[in-house]
C-alpha cells in the first residue's frame, strides 16, 4: 500500500477477504493464545495503512476469529467488526471510532 496508494482500496478488500476466509474458530478442544502469523500480518498491514488513501474502501472483518491478535496501535476507524471474536486481543491504542462492533466478542481484550 505504501508503494502504490492508488491501489490501497483494492488491497484493503483483498486483505479483508483473506482474513475473513482464513481466520476461523479452531476445532473444539484446541486453543492458541496467539493469532496465526498470516492473519496477524494481514491485520497489521490493514491497521498501519495510511487511511488518507482508503477512498470508499471499508475494512470488513465481520465474523472473523481474531482472538489473540496483537495490534498495539493502528487505525480500524469505520471497520466492520460485526460478530468478530476479538477475545484476548491487544488493541491498546487502536482507533475503533465508528467501527461496527455489534455482536463482537471483546472478552479480556485490552483496549
């Protein structure tokens, strides 16, 4: 996104879809306190992008399993986080203004 700001809306859509499709709740009886590295990397890229180039793109992570993600700061302003599991997530200084958090699980999340 840094190299091609004009492509940022498309990249936001691709990374959001990747996270939604790959960040699924683990099978019963298994639990890892850390998010998978590919999901963590994609979320980090979205969180640290320059929002001035978003155009009309919206970060859409609805229904994703993001338990244990680590995002100590960043911008998820206006993101669709409906029904997202953010339990045990570290979101200390993340901008969540106007984000849709309806039905999101924020148990033990640090915000």
